[in-house]
C-alpha cells in the first residue's frame, strides 16, 4: 500500500512496508546498508541547493548488514527510527537499536542493544569519514575492545566517535561482568 505526491521539486511517499536491497551513500556508494525493511514508512525527497536530501521515519526498521565509515554491523533492528541523508552525510535517531554484531576499528561487540541513540556520519567513503554518536544506555553480551575480552558489558551516557579505525568513547558509568586481557602468542604474560 504505497501513497505519494510530487509537487514543487519535492516527493512524499508513505507505505505500510518498504523493502530495499541496498542503500548507498557517499562517493562511489561505499557506505551501504543491505536488505532493509521499513514498516509504516514515511519518506520525503527534496532538492536543496542542487543536492538531493532524503528524510524518513519508521516505527520499525530492519537491516541484514551495513558498512558506514569504519563501522560494520549485522542483523540490526531499530524502533522509532528517523533519519536524513544528504551529500555523504547521514543522521539517525532511534529510541532503541540492536545488532547481532558490531565492529568499529579494532573493537568488536556481539548482541548489542542501545537506547536513545543519536548518530551522524560525515564523509566521502567507507574509510574517509567520521561517525559521532550518543547513547543513553547500551549493553553488549560480549566483545573485544583494545585487546580486552568483555562479557556482559553495560554503559550509560555514552558519547563517542570513530575516525580512521580509532574509536574514542566516554561514558558516565560502565560495568563488566568479566574482563580478560588477550596475550599475543610468544609474549610473556
């Protein structure tokens, strides 16, 4: 059930369900989200100063995988998602988002859930950009950060950025059920 209107250089579309094989942004389309499903989606396209801008919202969004800058994810889900895409920049907000796996630079996390997520990407390609984000609360079942294995990690009031494979993250509070430092083969522990 798709409805739409086009007037004065602007297109508005609504649909009960939309599926997209691939969404690419940035130069050469190096930022990509694959197998996207949006429910009850509303989207607007307009040209602003010669550049196309998409804004959208959906109460439920699913994506099988994605790459944006240094961030890679699989099996993502977001509730109350809204976003804007324009000229290699992307901004997203979500009440709650989750992913089966998330990799950022040398850090990798499994079974992640984030509440009150705000994120922005500015860049021209998969390795030339910066992600900034804030999250009120996040949990990960397991992961590895800076060579340390983590189990049942939780953080609150998180702010961070990922640039050139390096993640900088601050948090008001962090708890971890278990942490274990990995040793390099042949290194003396």
